């Protein structure tokens, strides 16, 4: 029994250390991308950051409570029993509500009280209730500046929502590109494994022919070189696959250390879907704005520029504010008596004032011009870039796919004729009518053509996925994953 213990332990160790496999498909990639990987979290963070400016402006318009209280006491020397210059003690407090509005008018209500003692009077108290009003008469008259700031913020949030949608689509398209790169890699690997097996067989045949003195050492060396070359290409494909998997794991940490295995896929079905999507795209002679959000983003950028320019133009305006206060006052000795007087026999107290600030040295004019240029260049550059993207992606995608499809057709024909030629050459080689070197050249030509066909098909898929990242609502099956 003791002899079996190490074996049993080894079996359990292998079971415990066996990697969990995950079967990768486009559907699974969609599910994993919805679980907020780091790239998606960054997109969400960018969206939330864009809301901060607007929300802080709304915060400034919120109703707020303000309170204040203080106690003062002095034991200074009195120059005479009636020295009124020295206040012995004071107590003050106030509590109020302030409500700024988007119309350049601030409203406030406040209750307050104070009590003072000096050489002449002890405990003189004032209690009151006041109403405050402040009106911007020029820079923000009727809220023109605040309204423009808020309109700009609202447009900015709508744009951020659309940009988030576009960025998420781009992220998903990048994941799908990696998936289809894996599929292409797998298809090329299948072809190459057959070629490697064939090269190995040819090498063994060459060695057998050499032993029979039918072939020389040069033929053996060439066959060996051919075999090693194909093995090297196969290793290069493995390196390429590892690179793709590394990128996938970086984008989707949920994959962790799991072994990634491609789930079953249907190449022929994918080809059909690509052709149907191409037909849908080609049916639109003009850029289909109904399938993209980038035209809406451009409209919102133009609105933001308009509102920000209006705000910038007020930067050098005079600051003129009218403010007033109406208070009901009660006075007596002690807080209780002054509050009672406020309720029973209050007296009014009013104040009106005007505050004017006018810039004179022209420095603000330069700053205002800089703000206006920033607004113009910032938004116009983004709008123009988005418009160019909309137009270029549609027009050039149609032409690119048409070109690539012609390339695929040519490659298929090439593969067909190379296959026929290779079959004939294999018969000739078996009859010793051609050399091994000539056969290897034909095999390499067909291999390169078949590998290139897979690369071209991958290019078509990548072009389509790039198109979907811009025209994200394109109505075709391949865009619904």
C-alpha cells in the first residue's frame, strides 16, 4: 500500500493544480465586457468627470442654510465710569436660508439677535427677521451668464453619454478583433500542422531514398531544412497566439490564469454574415447618420461652443449689483424681551445699495479673447474630426471591403490552381520527373496563398468592426453580438 501513496499524492496534486478552462466565444466576450473591466471603468470615470462641472454649477444654485454665532468680552480699563468707548461684552447669532437662482437674483431670509453691554447700558438686545435680495444688473442680468453656463453643461452631459456609448462600442470591437485574430491564428495553425506532417514525411522519405542511394545528401538536407522551416513557422504562430491572449487578459482580468480555448465556430456562417453586412453598408450611397451618434455629438459640440462663447463675452463686462434688505426689529433688555418686542411691536429697518466694479486697464480684454479662442478651437477641432470620421469611414470602408473581397476571390482561384498544380507535381516527384526542391517551392507557394487568404478575411472582419465602432447601429447580424 505504501508504494501507491506517492502515486496517489501525485494524482491529487495534478487535479488540484489543473488549470480551469474557459471556452471563448464572441458571446462570452460580450458578457465579460459588461462586467466592468478596467477599460470600461475608465470610460465610466471619464463620463462621471464630465458631469462634475455641470453639477458644481447646480450646487451653487441650491438652497443652503447659513448660521453664525460669536461671544465677545473685554476687561479693559475704563477712563471714567461713563467711558462708552469700551464694550464690555457682546453676544451675536444669526441663522438664515439663502437661495441663489439662475436668473441672477439671490434671495435670503434670516433671523438674528445681538446683546451688548457697555458703561451706559447693560444687556441691550436686538432681535430681528430680515429679507435679503441681490440682483445682478449687467454681467448676469436676468441670468444670461448662468443660463448659458447651465445650457453648456447640459449639452456637455448629453455629449458625454453619447461618447461613452461610442467608447464602449469601440472597446467591444477591439475585443472582437482579438477574438477573430485567435480564430485566424487557429485556422492557419490547422493548415501548417498538415504541412509540417507532410514535410516530416518527405524528410523521412528522403533519408530512405538516400539509404537506397536514390537520393543524395543534398536532397536530405533540403528536406530537413524544409521540415525545420515549417516547424519554425508553427512556433511563430504559437508566439502570435500568446501575444493575442496577453492582450485579451490585459483587457479582461476576469480571464485570470484560466486556460483559454476557442469555442466551436462556423467560418462559413461568418463569411455569409460578412457578405450580408457588406451589402447593407453598400446600399447606403451617403453616410447613414441614422446609424451613428457622432453626428449628434457634432451638434452638441457646436452648442457647447455657442454657449461657452457667450459666457466668455461677459468676462470683461462691468459687475453691477443692486442689493437690499428689509428687517423687522425688536429691541429691549435681554433676548427674551427683545424677541417679545419683535412679535408684539416690531419696527422696520431697510437698506438699499449698489455695488459697481469696472475693469479699466484692459487686461481682462486679453483674457476674454483667449477664452473665446479656446472655445472656438477646442470645440471646432473636435466637431471637424468627428465629421471627417463619419464621412471617411463610410466611403472608404465600402471601397476597402470591395477591394479585399476581390483579393479573396483572386486568392481562392490561386489556391485552386496551385492545388491542382501541386497534385500534378506530387505525381511527377513520385515518378522522379521533378526534384524535391521544385516540389517544395510549389508547396510553399500554396501554403503562403492559403495563409494570405486567411489574413485577408481577417482584414475584412477588422474593417467591418472598425466601421461598427462608428456606425454602431448598422442593421446587420454581425453587429448584434
